[in-house]
C-alpha cells in the first residue's frame, strides 16, 4: 500500500518503548500507581508552573498555572518525546462547595506514545474566568471551547470566533451549567418562548452559505442593497 | 354542535349502471383522510419508533402515508416526534407555516406533548402546542408504533367529521409582522422562482 506524498500516518504506539502488557482495569490502583512520564517531564521543564501531579485510577492529572498553560500545551504538542497530537476534550467543572475553585480541564492524548494526560487550571472564585485558547495548536478546540464558553462562561483568549454553540447566540439568561443557574432558567416560560421565537434561524448564515450567493452579482441593484443591509431571503 | 351523523353513501342503480350519491364533504374528507402525507419532524427517540411504524412490519403505507414528505410544501400532517429545544422552536413554527392548508399536526410522545417532566429545564419547550396548534396527542415515552397508528386513526376519524362550511378549521396562524420571522409576501416572490405546475403559482400564495 502506498501513501500519498506529504502524508505520514500516525501509528498508535509506534514511538512507545513500553513492552509491558497493558494492565486490566481491575489491577489499576485507585491512587498512586505508575504515573504518565509526561508528568515528571513537565516538572523538570516548567518547574513551579506545575502545581500538582496526581495519579488516580491510572490516569495522570497535572494542575498547572493559568499564565503558562499555552506554553505547556505547545510544548506537549511539539516535543518529540511527548507528541500529544490529539485534543480529546475541553471542559469546565464547578463544585457545589462555593469555596472550591472552578476548574478548566483539557484532555490530551498522544497516539504515538499511547499516553493520556489531563491538564487542569484552577480559577479561584471572584477571579476573571479567562484562560488561553489552544485553538492555534489544535484546530479541534474550536467548538469545544465554544461549548465551554456557552455553558460556563469561561472566556478563551485567542479563540477566533467565541460565540455560543448550543444555546442560540442572543441567549440572555446566563450560563446554564453554573451552579447559580436555576434549572428552569431565569425567565418565565412565556418570555423564554417569546425570545426563542423571535430568533431568526437564518441570521447565522452568511451570504456565501446561502444558495443564491453565486447569483449575487446578477441580482438587481436594489435587491443587493437590501441583502447587504442584512435582510434575509427566507427559505 | 348539532352535527348530523355521517350519512352512508347511497348506491342506486340507474339505467343498468351503479351510481353513488354522497355528500361532497364526505367524499373530500374520505380522500383527505386516506392520503395523508406526513412531514416527519423527528428530533429524538420517538423518531426511531416513527421509523419503525413506517417500516414493513407496521407499514404506515396502509393508511395512505406511503410517502414521507420531506418538503413541508407537499405535506398534510406534521408529526413532531421528540423533544423540541427552544433553539428549534422558530424552525418548527416556520415549517408549520410553510405547510399548505389543509394541514394537521400530531404531537408524538410525552416530550412533544408536554415536555415530559424530566425535560422541565431551561432548554426545552414545554409542549409544542405552545408554538403550533396540535390535533392529536400520542402519549408514551416513546409510544410504540401501535400507539402512533392509533393516533393516526384518531386523526383520520377527526378529518372524516370535518365540515367544509366550518371556517374555523382553516384559520391560519398569521406570522406577526413585528417578529423577525415575518417575511413580506412580495419579498418571498421576488426571491423565489415560480414552481409547481403553473407559472402563476407563487411561494407567497400557497
């Protein structure tokens, strides 16, 4: 089988020198156990920016400083001894205990080394919910960060298009997964319905996405003017 | 209401040929009730049961629903199968407005009918009857195909009892000109081409 030029497939485990058979889930201890070597490597490389390395159920969690998170992810992605080439998830955690900080969590996976690493940033209550965006490293972070912003209100600095993803863009009630958000929302049902029905589902499409975009130049002048003003075409 | 019972068609023989005399309402309703084209609006697990109803074992084609009408313009009955989040509410209402009269709506399952209790949260519409008029509610979570078929047969009964003289039946829910959903009819015609069999048929005057 030939591969096209410029394309090198990532073979899972190809860089790993670990020959020990994988442990069955039953033999993985709750706490402790063999840590991901990336945890120690991070400690050596970044020193005090790595605040804690935990191993729980065989998975390594590294708590890092917010200010150096982008640098750390960049290094994990680029370093030939780490090669974390997949971003599995970006999410947030808020605890019911009001004194505990809000956590922002990144799940990284290294296919060549068969490693999994969880990065956490702790944001104390009262501090601005701003973390760096990793979109310029992993393009897949785009919607993950938008969802996290939509549900928790965490701002990702450097994201190219940080809009709401699940709720509609004019949603005014707040961030639904925060603990201070009532489960039925803040407004009355009729007000929620009125706002939802007032939303125009087509505003999210640009001219280029509409089917008439090709014919735009052929349209009469007044119609082009109306479309430029933001008038929508229905259908 | 003083509705008279539905008359049986009278078959008479005239000149050796059998003739049938009936009310026009009966004939129209009979043909409408037995050729309902559904617009499937499936959003959740109810849609799986709906697909099962349409497949060979339960075979909705027996009820004149041979063809799923994925274009709202050719549909007769909107079957809303599944929960409707608020983000989908304007879409559902617009699809309903695009369906030509006569049209009916079946709300399939507990979520579409009432929000289902467990979805009593910030994101889900508590019953599609807050958005569009509903003719038949099918309970269940999700309803089995037998349940949906029973709802369809109820709708057919309802259609058979309709009177063309009853103007309230076809009262259209006009879009509010102040809402962003409203598109003036002349704008619709300007942007869309003629369609259908006639060059005079326009989108705005369906």
